[in-house]
């Protein structure tokens, strides 16, 4: 057999090419540089840095940016982690201020899962899935079945599962909105399947444009792509859009017509600032009611998560997806696939339960819960509006008003000299701008090219999670100086 | 465009064929049936069932089977979940009995992660990775670098990541021990890569047989398989074996000679009942010391987990892998791949930290920690020996003495009439036996065919986690009756 040579068995050239192709800008080079700055500042070694703090506006990580966890959730979780505390209920109540409903909920969840240190069923604890089904019923006014609810590792775990099952060959295509959260394109790269981009309509509040979707579909099919599903992110990431009932129904009608599975990424369903959230499930059931029989075989997967909204527990990696209209044999393969990784984190499952079944009016913890929830919502809205106002006043910047999710995605028009300077550095112009912003302000955003954007347009995505508005001023000042430096 | 027909977009025929091919018996039909029995008994509806409890000996799920979590871990976790408790340190200490080191550890971990509800770096919190590196250094007597430590979603998440990166084409092959934990074969199926089986030597305590590995490798290469890595599970799952230092070095020498990445699944490193655990990392560093230069490019990935051992916190989905000797550009792709799923559960990361850095002699929590740890270890050993003794006395059953992990994997010789009866039911003989066992006793084990076994041999895997030994008696009685029913 062969002798060893001096290089490794696993060189860059020989690893999985589909992973090399995948791009995930949200945690890319810019984010890595921002972490270096943060570490430098933590060591007290400011050096030449012209800022004192790093503001991670690149990623929806609420609690990293000082969003406080909801007390009810965490009190319950503390008991789940240490059930021996239940032997001292009086201490919990009298000395630590835990309310009776906290203790009761912990007992219920422990009955469901036995121990948060034990594996659950692959798709999650039955009691928790029941609770999710009840939530969906209440939200939509239509029944839901716990057997069709799959708890997951955040919504990302659900997306990974669904795309794995759907993508059967290199010609499989998935309609993905552009701009999009790069989880979709990255996972499709890994799976060696095709992303079929459809552009959202920036001039109409980043809405879906049915003609655009139809033409993207037609083009892809004419090129031999077997388009199997359409992804919709509502409220939008990175766009911050919020879809109307009519838009939702149009997408469903198209999916029915064209035999597409609908993947509805609805993780921002509580982050809605304009209008009201309507789920794809409700849209589908309404259509089914209006025209009995017609939509019976339409397949919809609806995803949700504890990571976003007022809950913001992304570190706990909890989420779920509901499968509607799926073939039972396909659902069995979904189940087998998730079994291989055993089960989602059980404490995250318990957080899902609390998210879908929070304290109700009259419950001892309700008042504090509502106060915390409303205050987080109000803070998000205020910061969104402050950012929006700042963007409107910035030279060459245009921005849609904040409608949903936790992002703004302004258009930036950069001077020709800036674009040339970017080229010299071998960077895309929006990346160049974002690196300059990070180096000047410590504020880390993500370039629009990381999400996709129409040819010739430039954007960046920022969260509006970071506390205060001082950092908005940093961006405004940077932008002025940048424009002064490069103005044609 | 086409009109809708009456079937779904996603039929069984058109989904990902590689997922359909994957097999994962640990959570297969037998496990599903056992869960049905459990649910039935919970409802108080015993019906015709000839048993009162279901014993899930099919899966290493310690806390489902009443293994108590370690108090220190859970006290710290309760504070991590509710940091407001730190405002009442006196209550924690005086009324709840939390020791000072519990409070200190919680503060340290909160400094590392900020909030367990926040995303960490994709490969885990730097402070926790440092702690893992220190543990590895202390365990092996050789340095470890936190930058090469990747926290993961249990060890399963790590295996999934590594196989994704290594498998670059359908011809890629991975040497996998048979019998094996089916995570490996299932993941290789999903990735459409080749499992290159090498049989463990049952007659030598399920050890590795170098000639067997070499011949499997040679055969695979001659058939056009590009064999890139070898998996070793030590201590063994499902075999319960524990490898000698010599065996470990032989595998490493072969890997060096043949340019194979070594994947060392070492999740049972504290479950060793005969001899002493030696890590592949230590084996490699010893070889490198003995012959400087020769092994510099050998790539080793060593995986560990909080799910097993005396910790048994599988529901928290924590683990890590260390990459040794990997090309930096390859490591960067590993990082990007895990970024797409954001980060492992943060409370699970904290559990990893406590596992690798438990209370030390002199610490206030040490005594209780040691007492709990030793008692779990002793319980495992006692039950392992009781099972082993029972198996030795059963007709047609042979079993290796329990050396490591949490499983026994006895050989069963079934009468010809039993094999015929199995055939009639369309089942493999060992599956038939295991279904019969479940139906008669409520004890759920996994048939050897779910792990792979030499042609013509039959086995089953049972954990020795279930409390007490009453259920061992159920197996013995069932086996007698089974043999009486089918004896030739």
C-alpha cells in the first residue's frame, strides 16, 4: 500500500465541494472581524480603534444586545433545571417571589418530559406538541393536529430537515425570495440543489410580485429545473416586510396551480409593526373553506421559533414546524431523518411550550409578563423608527418603513469613486461600505450581497435590537464622512 | 402552465432517495411500538399487555431510566436560566443549600456566554472552549488548543458535520466498524457516500482486527472507493468493548500509512469497567513523540458528549470535537458549515464546561459530586454484571464481559423453527426475537441487524441503564419460553 506523503489526507481540494460553494454572510468575514474588535476591547486594549464598543447589528441575537429574557420563562426553566427546588416551594414563593403559576407550569412540563436531561421523542415531547397544536388552533381559528407538529432545533433545524427531504437530485429547484435569509441558499448549496430566485418588489414595501414569481418559475422549468417548493419569509428577513392576506392567498393559489410545496418561514410572526400577522395556515384554510376540495392536496410547512419576537431565546435553539397536507409516507421519512440526530434540546422544547402558552389574564404572572412583553415590543418599535428616520435623512439612502421582523434593509447609492475603491480591494461595493462602517464605528451590519439583491442595487441589513440610539448617530456620522471622502 | 392533479407535489416516489435509504433502528419500528405500549399503560389501559411497565433498554437515555442528574450541574444551570437568583445569594445558600462554588461557577459561565438565551460563536463560547482544551491537556498530558475545539449538538452533531465535510462524492468511503452505532451508516446514506465496513472481532472482546481493516480497505479501493477516513468507537457502541493502547496505536499507524482521517467517537470515555480509557489524541501524541515528524500530518477528530457517562444529560444536546492536524482551510469550511445552523444550545455548552471541569477535591460541592458520580458508576457496573450473569446462563446466548460504554451485545442462537417463523412474518430473525421480547415483557432492546453483524450471526443490544434487576428476570423468563416454543 502507498507510503505517506507530506500533506494531509483531507486537503481543501478534496473536501465536499458543495460546502465550499455555500455562503453564509451573516457569520462571515465581517462578523469575524467584529468579534476580533470585541475581544480586543474586552482586554482593555483599545489601540487605534476609533470606538469603545462593538455593536453587533449583523445578527438577530436579542439577548446579546441586552434584551432581557421574560421572567416567567426563566423562572420556570430554573425549576426544570433543578427540580429539587420543588421540595422548597415556600422558599421559591416567599423568598424568591416565584408565583404559583410558575411552579405549576414547571410541574406540568416535568410531567411531559420527565427530565430536561433525557431525550424526548424525535419530534419532541407529545405534551408540548399538543400545546403547540392548541396555539395554532387559537391563532388561526382552525384545528391543528399535534401529530403533524415537529419540534426542531430553532427554525433553522426545521428548514434543514425540509430541504433535505424535498431535494432529491441536482435538478431540484426551490423558489427563494431575493433578498433572503442566507440559510436557504446555503442549505441548497450544501444539498447540491438549485435556488430559483424570485425578486421581492422593493417599490411595493418588499412585497411578493406574482408575475415575477411566475416568470422565475417558468424560466427555471424551461431550463430543466424541477421546481418543487416555494419559500416565503413573512414577516420578511432581511426586508422587514409584512405580507397582506391577499399576497398570501396569491402565493397559495400559485402553489396549488403549479404543484409547489409552500415553506412559510414565520419566525417573526409577533414582530409586526404595520397591519396584522396572518399565517399561511389560516390563508390556506380560508381558501379551502371558500372552495372545498380544490386545495386538499396543497402541502404547507409552517415554521416558528423561540429565537425571535419578544421571547428572543435563540441560544436555547427551540422551534417547530407544522406539516399540512403532506403524504403520510413522506412525513414518516421526515421523522426518520430527524431521528438520526435524536431530538431537539429539551429545555428549548419547554421554551416553545411557554412561548405558545404564556401566562393568561388572571394568572399570577400575567401582569409582569405583559409588562415585559409590551416594553420589549415598544423598544423595538422605537429603535426601528429612530433608525428609519436616520436613514431617510442620509444622502443616497432610501428605506422602507419598518413593518415587521427585526431588520431594516436600506438601499444605498454609492459614489463611483467608492465603487472603484471597492474594486481595488477586491470587494463588492456594499461589502466595502460595511467594512468601512465597522472599522469606523464598531457597528457590524451585513452587506446586501449576502442576501441577494437586484443587479445594480446595493443595500445593507441592520437589526434594530441594539439598545439606545447612540449607535445610530455613529452610522449617520460615518455615512457623511464616507460620502465626503468618495463624492464624485 | 400545468393544472393541478389530485396528488401531492411531494410524493414518496419523488423525495430524496438517500433519506429513504437511511436506516436508524435505534428509533425504528420497535421503539415506536414500545412508545405505544407506554402511552397505553400511562392511560391506565393495560388491556391484554402481560406487563405493567415498559423498559426502554433500546437507547442510551440515562435520565429517562431514572439516573439522577448530578446536583452541581443542575444547581448551576438553574442560576444560568434565572440569573436574577444571584440577587438573592443568601437565600440560595441558606434556604436552598447552594454552595459557594455553585454560585461562582454560574457567574463565570454567565461571564462567558452573557445569557444562555443568546447565540454564541458558531463553534461555541470561547471561555468554554478554553475549559475543554484544559481538560484535554490534563487528561492526555499534551497541550490542546481551544481554537481547534468545536462545541456541538451532542456528539451526533459533530459526526454529522465531519462526514458532511469529508464526503465529497458518491465514491467517498468511510471505514466504519461493524457492529456500529447506526448514526454513521445513516449519515453516510443521507450523504450518498459509501460505508466501508470492517468487522470487529467478537472472539477477542470485540476488538479491532488490523488484518480485517486492511483487507476491507484494500477491497474497497480495488472497487473504486476513495476511502478517506476510519471511524473508531471506543469504548464500543453497541459492543461494550474497550480498546487497548496497542490497538489504538495500530489504528493510528494504519491511518498514517494509508492517509486516512481518524474519527474517534469517545463519548463513553468515562464508562470504562475494565482497564483504563486511553484517548486517540494521547495515542497520537505518544507516537509523534516516539518518531518525530512521521505523524505530523495525521488528522484526528475526537468526539465527546455530555449525553453519556455519569453526566447523562442527553436532552441538553451538548458535545464537542477536537480537530488535530487538520488543514486550516478545511477547518474554515467546518466552521462555515456549522455557522449555517448558528450555534449549539448554549445551556448544553455550559453543561460541557461542567463536565470537563467538575468540582475538585476541597471545593464545597466536591463531596456530594463524588458521591453521586461514584454511585451512578457503581449502579451501572452492578446492573451490567447482573445482565451479563443472566445472559451467560441463557440457552444459546453468549456475551462478552462488560468492559465499557453502557451496552451489552450478546450473541443469540435461535432454533431453526424460530427463524422460519420470522421469515413468515417478513422479519429478520433477531428482529422477530426482539419484537417477541417487547410484546411479552415490555423490555425494548434493538436487534443486532440494526447495527450490522457478521452474516449468519444474531445479536441484540441492551443498555444496562434501567434501574433494578427485575427486568433482567423478565428477559430470562421470556427467553426460556421463547426457546421452549421454538426448540427444534
